[in-house]
C-alpha cells in the first residue's frame, strides 16, 4: 500500500477510535451516577470533547494528553462519575511517542485534581476507604496504559534497528561484491595492457636500434600503456584502502595536456584563479573530465586543436574543453559511457555539466562545480 493510502487508513482508524470512545463516555455518563449540579450540558460536552480529541493523538500527543486530562477533571467537577478512559488512551499515545517525563508529570497532576473535582461536585461521599480504592485503581490503569505505550515504542525501535541493520548489511555486501569485481577487472586489464605496453616498447627499441624514425603513434601507444598501468595500480590501491599515492587532481591536468600534444594535437591549457583553494574532490573530477575529453578528441573528433580552460572562482570552478573536430549541430555524436560518467561525477558534487557540438564546428564540454563546503 502507498504512503498516501496508509495515511488515509490511519486517519480513518483514529477517528473511529475517537468516535467510539466519545460515544462510550457519553453513554456511561448519561446512564450512570451523577450529582445534581445543573451542569449536565457542560458535562456532556466535555465527555464528547475528551473522546474526539483522540483523533489527533498521533500528530499532537502532548496536546491531546492535556485536553483529555482537563476534560476528565471538568466532567468530574460537573457531576459525571465516568472513568478517564480517554486520558488512558492519551497516556498510551504520549508514552509511545517517547514523551515519558511529560506524561508522568501530567498524570500526577490529573490524579491530584480528580479527587478534588469529585469533592466539588458531591461525588464519592461514601467514605475514605472507597476513595482510596478508586485512587489505587486509577493509578493502576495509568501505569498499565503507560507500560503498554512503552512496550510498543521499544518494539518499534527494535524493528527500526533491525531494518537499518539489514540495509547496512545489504549495502556492505554490495560494496564487497563491487570490490571483488573491480579486482578481477583490474587483473584482467593489467595483463592485457601489460602485453600492449611491452610490445610497444619492444617495437620502439627495435626501431631505434635500426636507426629508423619511431612513428608518433607508436610512442603514443607506449606512453598510454604506461599511464594505463599506473592508473590501474592506483585504482586497485584505492580499492584496498592502502593507497599511499595521492590521487590525481588539478595539479596533474598539465600532464594530460602535454600528453595530448605528444600525439600531435595542438592542445592549450589556461588556468585562472587560485587552484590551491580547490577541494580535492573537485580537483579529481576536473582531472577525469579533462582526461576523458582529450581522450575522446584524440580518438573520435578528427581535430587538430583543443583548448582547456579552468577558471577557479571563490565559489565555483568553471571548466571548458573545446576542439575543432568534425562534430556539428546536425551530426551530434551519441552520448557514450564517458560522457555519462562525467555527468555522474559532476552531479554528485552538486554541479552542472553541458556537452554538445558547437555552432562553428567541433565539440565543447562545460562544467561548473561548487567549491564551498565540498570535501
């Protein structure tokens, strides 16, 4: 059942109980013993009000406790010898909501006022023994109502704790499974990348020994293999929580631009503002966005130039990566996993990301990341 349906059902139940208690109090008051005080209409009104007030016991248990207590004292003073049944319900609801101290104080006050109200109205003049017996019975019923409320409150607390424990256990198991998959993926990728790196290094070495010019593409493959191996090692170390190497951040962006130039891309970098004030999480995200953007430009854009501009402002960091590739508004490339990963990183930090073709041709990636209160 939905939350809205549960709320409607709870309200219907509350009003049903309140109406039933009000009706029972009225029937008991009109058919039972009462003194001739001339306040019959007032007494009936207080009987009904005490019962109907229970409809709000979930939303305002303290207010309902006060209203039902005052009504009980009031109809006793008006000459109606009716047990404070509505007040018992209110005690149960208040203790269940956790208001034990207030409930005890209110109950002591009500227990002290009820005999006085009965004396004022002329009720219970049959002797001291009867009054004592009635007082003991009222105390017993109050204790029972409070104990029932406390028992249910403790049961609900234990149920909530058990539910939270189950959620934490499930989350921990999911994290452990992700870690296992990441380690397996690391092992598989490390092997394949190591093969690529070794082959590239051998090819570079052989070409140099023969006195041949080493192609730029081969040098790029060699450097990319080394960088990928370093990244995989750092990732696994972070997953194992024993990484002593600081993560890549804003200070490492120039290396990315330099590697892009090494493969023949005319890449430029402009950084304005105080980069040392940028939080580590923002710096890591900037590094990954620039890395992914330059990788996409080198692989897919068929571009000759690329520009990276970082503006470190007091309240935000603005990043823009542009190229002069073949993308256009009429032939926008479909979003890939890299772009989705960028968007997730930026959104997690409360920032905004926009990526798409430029009107004059080429592609642009823009991100704005807040730098205040970010860890």
